[in-house]
C-alpha cells in the first residue's frame, strides 16, 4: 500500500452500518463528498446529519443494488452475514474499506493533522487504530505549542 490523498469530489461513497464507526466515517467524509449511509438503525449523530441534509440516510437492510454505483464502500456493520454479502457484491473497480476485517480492505483511512498549510497523515494500515489516535493527539499538542510560540514571536 502507498499513502495517497484522494479528491472525493464527484465520487459516490456508501457506508453500510449505522453505529459509532459509521458515524466517525460519515462525519469525516461529509466535508468532501456526498455520503449515503445504509443501516437498519442509526446513531443520533447520523440522524442529525441526515436532518441537516449533510448525508443521505437510508434506514433499511442492505441490498446488492445499494452499492452498484459506489466508488468507495465502507463496511461498518457487526453482522458477519451482511459483511460477507457486501464482500461478494463488490466489483474490482470499487474501493472497499472493511472496518471489521482489515485484510479485506483496499484502503485505510488515515489520521490527519493540519497546521499552517501542512497536512500530516498517520496510519498503522488498520493494525492499530488506537496507536494512530495516540500519536495524532501527541502531534496535535506539538503543533499547538509550536503555533503559540510562533504567535508569541510576532
């Protein structure tokens, strides 16, 4: 795998699942593209995003037709049978992130830090997301201290 920044403008992104992981993915992706969430149940945060027309939320069971036009697909369910069906339905030209079984994924979302027109992306390639979050917090603190010291010098 190689690190890469993608423009998702004009790309169709589908998230299957309505829990915490799906919510985090939707909250990040909604700033970049149209997001469709397919879930039988959804968090209050997803419902709120839908009520604000920031995402399209379809409260229903997954069907193969849900992903036929998708460019990126996120599997975020805790239902192994549904996850297996999605894996069987994904076409070779579609990018898949299976948040439940990393070895099924074509890509991983990275932790990001932006400061002073610089973006740093962090990943453990899905092996240790908690470690990525810890390092991200540490770097954010460093950037915050550095930014304050630059302001103090002015």
